[in-house]
C-alpha cells in the first residue's frame, strides 16, 4: 500500500529501558543494526501497527511496554533505487513513518526474537540513546536523527516526574510544583 507520492506507511519503534538505553536489533543474517519498524496494514491505526510489529519483531506484548510519545507527523526517507525491486521502480519511493517512544516495563527476558516464524532480528543489545548514527544505513540516518530529537523531550519529562516522586517520597510534607 503506497500513498500518492510513492511512500509506504510505516511505524518505527524506539524502545528504551529504565536507563534510557535504546533497543538495537541486528537484522537476520546481516551485520545491519536498526530499530524495529514495519508497515501499516490496511485498516490499521499507527498504534495498532506498532503493537503488532513490536510483537512480531521483538516478541513484546502491550503489557511489557508503556507508550511515552510519538512523532507529530510522518517522517519520510527515500530508498536508493538499487535497493528497490525492479517491478516497483517508478512507483515506490520509500517509507513514511510515525515513530513511537516506548518504555520497557517488563524484563529483558520478555524479549523474544523468535516470537514468529519469520524473525527480523537474530541478536539485540541496549545502546546509548544518542547512538552513533553512522551505524545506521545512510539513507535512514536523517529520519533516525529527527525521530530521536523529536521524542527525547518525552524522556526528559518522565525523568523530571520520577525525580519529583522520589523527592516527595523522601519528604512527603514538602510541596513540589512543576513549571511545565
């Protein structure tokens, strides 16, 4: 399913742990690392597609994650012609993606890369949030950078809220206020 401009609707997932490290998956039989992502099926909302892709690629269920945020608009990238199947050339330009930032609320052992018959990843690791973008295939770097930048304030907000809760627990008689 392509839009009028030749872009396939897609979702991208930035999954973070409690240390704000990001999930980084290694594509099956390749030395290419990336965030989970996948197409939006006809009739699916971006959120429904994200939850389906999260299970298909990472093996996580909705109860294993908390949605922290999503990009406001579609982020697009063009796929170089040598990566496009010949029968799709002239029509397919690339992907347009809604990116989600998720917090893993479950455990690392909840990650199951073989949750489906056709796994996308054969290894995974946690990496710093601002990972070296030069490790991402070149034509996706700009979208990764824009998604990380747009979603990072959601982590900052959650860290401020956690700090206020910890402060209140240490001294419940002191009122805390936020300036959001």
